[in-house]
């Protein structure tokens, strides 16, 4: 399965700190698609990751998926069915828990210009996020793997860091 097979409206799903936003930005640059980072729609800019009210987030989400071309990263299960209803393809990323934890620490301490960052927000290490990655994410992985099996759209699973790197190279994408 190639990127072209996935069409002009792509959903990228996967664990926290699994590389979704970086891949979305690379695809956006490489294919001329708008990159939509759901974390940026879900959280208020210039805050410490304060969520918007649900109705406001859902309105922004629905406006974004109405577009004819996009690559969108993020899970947000409560509106996933609407997103999949508009998508032309899906990419599911997998990343080992330790990889996700290391990426989280790196982005919080060193990477001030990462893709998908919240405008005016700050990434910092919190026990809540460490717990989310270490405890919540494994159950989410199983749920998204089961969901992936049910999706009838063109889809691609990148199960390892090596698979992801090979995809970047094969598609001529740059981080």
C-alpha cells in the first residue's frame, strides 16, 4: 500500500508520542495537503493544554473534516466515526511504550518547535502524561488494532519504528 493509494483525506491514528503529528506534517509537505492536528483543535491556544468545551471542539473537528483534502492526526474516539466517514485512507502507527515515553521526554525537554505543538503552550513532563503513556496506552493499542481490522477504507499499519522509517524513505517524505 502506498500513500497515493490512501487518497486525499487521511487519518493517522496511534499511541501518544507515537509519531502521528510528525508523519502528518511530512505527508502534508510531501503531498500538498493541509495538516490538521486534533490536539490543536481540542485544546485552547496559549494555555497549558486546557481543553476547549466539547461542543466547540466538535464544531472545529466537523469543519476540518468537511474539507476535500487533509491529513489529520489524533485519536479522539468520540468523533472518530465522523472522521472515518469522510476519510479516504487510514494509517495506524504503533510504537513501543518505552519509545513513546522517550519521545515524550525528548519533546518536553528539548523540542520546542515540534509538529502539532499547541500555540503558546508548553510541553512539560507530568506524572499524568507518563501514566497515560505507560498505563492507558496499552489498552488503547488493543482497541485501535481491533478497530483497524474493521476499517474497510484503504489502510496501512506501521507496526515498528523500522516500518515507519521505511515508509518515510519509500514515499520520499522528510521529517
